[in-house]
């Protein structure tokens, strides 16, 4: 039997449903992240190695404030439903690049002491502070 589109309002509803599914699959990623800073590597699962772990969940960094030694490996795990980054807001000190849902990335803390503000470049209302001492 050949496929046919449903008539009238049902066709509009089907098209709307398809658009919503595509929007959900694509998330709100703008390809943020980008250059500069420490190198990040993406892994396939949320396992943390040695060092410190930051989890992204409900559009929040957990913990939002973190104190580490210079050069500490930081594993960032995205337990959220959309892509995020963890990126220094000034000077390019560190940047994980895009981390897809269910994935993780690692970066190293700067080698110089100080307070480093960070955010998600895709969702700039997500903020945190990395203190290196």
C-alpha cells in the first residue's frame, strides 16, 4: 500500500511533531567551546580518572566552586540532556570544548595560582569558579 500524508490538521500536527523531534535531537548547541586554553579530550563515558571531577546536571556545575593545585587534571562529566562546555571566561586558561550528554572531557588546571571564573559558552548563565593554589 503506498504511503500518503494525512489530510488537514493531522498533516500540520505531524509536521510540527517532526520539527520538535529535530529540535530536541539538535539541542541548543551553537558549536561553542572552541579554541585556546588547555587541551581537552572527550571520552565515551562518565568515568573520572585521577584528579578532580565536576559534574554538569540540571544546567549547573557541581561543585560550582572548586579549589585545586596547579596542573590538576579536571574531569568534566555531562549528566545533562544537552551539550555543554566548561570554559574560562577570560584569558583562555582552559576549555573543554563541547561535551555531549553522557560524555566527559578532561582539562588541566592552569599552572599559575589564582581565581578563574568559568561558564558554559552555550549557556552563559551557568557559572563557576576554579581556584588554583
